[in-house]
C-alpha cells in the first residue's frame, strides 16, 4: 500500500470548494483545510505509486480553483 500526503494551494476563497471536491475522490482517505503555506492537505492511499500520482497530478491539480500541489510519499 502506498501512502501519501498531497498539499494543495487554492485560489483565493476556493479552499472549501476544493476540499469538498478532493474528499469525493476514491483514493483520498482524509482531507482538511489548514492554515499555513498550503490551504488543503489530503491523505491518499493506493496499491501502486502510479495511482497516487494520478490522483495528485491529474485529479487534484486539474480541479477548478487549484493553484499548485506538492505530493509527499510516506516512507513507513
């Protein structure tokens, strides 16, 4: 099982909309609006690295209101 955290920067005023859309994705187990450099942090789980990258780079990055993402793979 591959476990990763996807940090999401949103356009101004779009955090709640993006959060709702991210939570609808199959590979997202949790997502929260946060204070700091990023606006939303999502936790992704999948069987393969490719599946996590697909979720982060295509599904989330392509959402309306998403300005940038960073993905961090868990090593444990």
